[in-house]
């Protein structure tokens, strides 16, 4: 495998010391060489074979190689039989994953603020000013200042925590809204299908696009063309990670062969980073382009005509580290600080040798906007062992048994007849068999007492073959970790015939699913939402959204909640709220709100919305009283006092987000231009 430096050296020697004569082609050559290396590595890992296996077996059909082998051995009749074990398991996995994520499908994550947020300077200044006022007014003696100062700091910290929770909820709603606008639901449904079938399921996003949509402006609805952030399902056949990449963070680059329309390219002219002249040149010389070199021999790929108005364009998109001198020579706006580096993080679009886009540092943290998950991880690889690959040998054996069963049933359905044709008299149709038929024969002394017609019955091996197929189905349950009762099989025996027993079986079966769901949480949901959070932090002008938070995916937690938390928590809550229990006085009054908070937290809700924390309320009232703030009587007055700012008036104004940060500027000119022209519009829309 060629090293990136080796490729640079080869290009330099081929193009001369003064650099390339055709700058765009040089960068295109680099992308082409990277694609070739990734394609060879992908073929060496049998990924193309696994993709075809998932596409065919996931739909209950034979692969091309299987068809050839069966046709050579049995003819075309053997191709009519396929035992859909793999297709059934794939469908069961899709339904199971959808059931896990469906309650959280609108918001498959939550944001939790930092346990100890940084206190903004303007809040500390306001607290100090309030302390000075209390001291000057005589409400505090110099001896009480030190004691009250600690209470005031705790009060400020509680207030900052409260505001951070509010900012986190607003950030959740903002990201949720952007996910829905970006077609997250449709993309995730397609992603779940890919998880069940292919060696990798990939989501790309957010992708900046121009789309027309309707919106309210004043009291009327108008149609506008806005820049929006979209999410896409990536075809695993068209995705090429760098050889040897173990994760997206450690991959030096990834390449996607994206299929775009002529309209997509025309709209891309106005997006930041695209070279309009190069797009015009490509559209003028091509009415379509199928990248036959990249997709040669790939299952399901048929190159279309290149001069048809309805054709699409295959664009090579490389995201990752690119030699700095290639970007500079190609005209990209490279950060001056990167001139001394061999590589610069960039996103490059190439179609038919024409560079359509070359932008450096396009995403926060130099992250690649691709999120990958699968069924069973392969150590040291971005590819996974797919469910069809795991069941491949068993599926082929079950197909062989099913073909034998069908053949045996056909052979045993009627007799085999043996007839001495020479001894039959005036018989035009000796091979015709029907009831009550009389066959006239002539005497033949050589025949003796032997019958002219002999009937032989073919022995049926149907029970044996059916038992074999059932064993294969049972083995598929163990190998895949997806038992038949998950798909609604009513024939489950033993403990599964009772509600409690079935719940135990489902809990045990869910252990394998938790691994898949956990992979999706860690490798897809968390980094994707983190990317959205960082984009909003960088480019949104709404500082009320900004706080120090962390992303918590809900996939595995949602599964565990449905297994244990919901039923047990509701049972305990009903027991505590029983009037007979309450009248005994066994349960203290603060137990009910505490239990409500625990149930809400276990179900993924903010406990502060469901019930107030009694301990926190008591501490807050005590701190307010020590600080000289009068606390009114009654629950309504306490709630109103708690909602007030601890600074003796309205909330102080200050720069930046609630954690004290101001909106940063991006150092790189390309990234800043993208923020000003594209991402700012998308995140503020």
C-alpha cells in the first residue's frame, strides 16, 4: 500500500520540480490515487462481496456466484427455491431497532449541562455588587460577610445551573428542529435497513444545501430559497475509507462517490467554497458522468449514458488531510499557518478530472461528517461483519435442504411406472397413467409370470428434511442473537408461553441488541449531535442557546427503561400513593416528589419540570434569607421567589453565552466565509 508521502513524491517526479502544468488535474490525480488505494483495500476485505450478499440474501434471492454454481449443478429449476432465513432475521432486526428508537425518534438524545459550570464574570460582578449594597445598607456586619459570601456564591452557582439547564433545553429544541428540517427521520429509517444488511451503514451530514420552502413572514406565507442543513444516507458501495482506518477520527481521509443531478450542481454555484467557473465548464462538456473506473464490477452499478439530459454526475468527494502544496497550487485559500505543514484538512470535490470545490477546515474540530455503524465490529477496521455474512453458511445449507425437500416432495407425489412396451397390444400412449385404465397385453412365454406393468413408490424423506430445516432455523436464532419470538413467532414453548417468562426471554435476547444499539449511540448519535451543537455554538447569533453541555444518546437507555424501569417504577409509585399507606404516616411527605423525580429521570425527562427538589428548595430558601432576601409565605410565593434572579432584580446582562463565552471567530478565512455565507444562515434559520 502506498503511503501518502510516496504518492506526493511520485507526483512531484512526474510533474517536475516546478509543479504541475494543470493545477486542477493535479489535485484530481491525488483524489484518484487515494480512491484507487481505498478501492483495492475494500476489495481485499471482501466488502463488495458482503454488500452483494446483504442486498441479495436480505431480499431472499441468490447472489450471482450462487446462481452460477446452482445452475451448473441442477439447472435453472434449482433457482426457484430460497429459504428466507436471512431476510427474516434482517426484517426482525429492523423492526427491533425501530422499536427501540421510535419512542425517541423525534429526539434520540438529550443534553445535560456540566455538573459544575464556569461562573460567568458578569454574574460574579453582579453578586459582588449586591454584597457591597447589603454591607453599605447595614444589612450585613463585617463579621457576617465571609459567611454570607459562601452562601451567595452557592446561590450564584445554583442560579447558573438553573440557567444552564434552560439553555440546554433550548439547545435540544434547536437541534431537534434542525434534525427534522434535515430529513432525519427518513434518513434514519434507511440507515436501520443498512445496519441489518450491509457491512456498514453510513449517515452523512450536516450537508449545506439550497432548498425552497414555505415560511411565515408577518401574517402571510411566502416561498423562499434558503440554505439548510440536510442529512443523507450514503450507499456503502459508494463509500471508500482510507486503508487501515480503525475509526473516523483516525482515518486520514474518506471518499464518497456522490451521485448529484444537474440541478444540484447549478444550485451549488451560490454555496461557499464551490468554483462556479469549473461547474459551468463541466456542465458545458458533459450532460452526465458515470464514474466507471471507481465502480467497475460493483454489484448493482450500471453506468448510464454520458450525454443524456436525465443523467446524473458521479462526484468524488474527499474529506480529510490533503497535501498542502496541492491545495495551494489548485487555488484553495490555505491558512498561512499551514504553509509549513505537509497536509491540510480540506474537502475536495472532483468530477471527471474537474475540481469543483476545495475548502480547508470546513467543519468544527476537523471532523469528517460521516457516521458509521453496523451489526458486529471488526477489530481494526471501519467495516463490520454484517448479519447476512454471519448467516451465510447456514443460509446456503438451509437452501440446499429446502431444494432437496422440494425435489423429494415432487418425486414422492406419484409412482414410477415400469412397462414392457413390446408386450402391450395396440397401445398408442404407453406412458399415460390414469385410474380405471385397462392395458391389453399379449402372451409371451419368455415373460413367464412377470407382470407387464410394475409400479414403484419413491420413499418420502420429508420429515427428515423438515427437521433439518427447523434445526437450521433454530441455529440461526443462536448465531444471530435474534430469536424467532422477536418477530412474533407464536410457537415459542416453555417459559415463553407466560407473560413473565416471555419478558425474561426478551430481556436475555436484548443483550445482543444492546451491543448494536450501543454502537449506534456511540458512533452515530453522539458525534452527529455534537457536530450540530458545535455548529450552533460557533455560528448562531442566539446566545441564550449556549451553555457547556454534553450529549447523552437515548438508545440503550431507552431499551433498558422499557425492560425494567417503567413497570417497576410505576408499581412503586402506585404503592406509595396508596391512601392507606399515606394515612399511616410511614412515607414522609418529601418521598413523593423525590420518587417522581427519580421516575422522570429514568424515563429521560428533566426531573425539575415534574417536581421540585425538596432539599434544594430548603437550601435555596435558607440561602436567600441569609443573604437578606425576604421570602414570602406559601408555595406560589416561594415559586415566584425561586424564579427571580439572585441579584436583587432582573437578570444581569452580559456578553456571550450563559457559560461566559462570547461567540468565537474562526481563524481560517475559508471556514469564516462559510460561517458568514452559509452555516450562519442555516443555524439561524
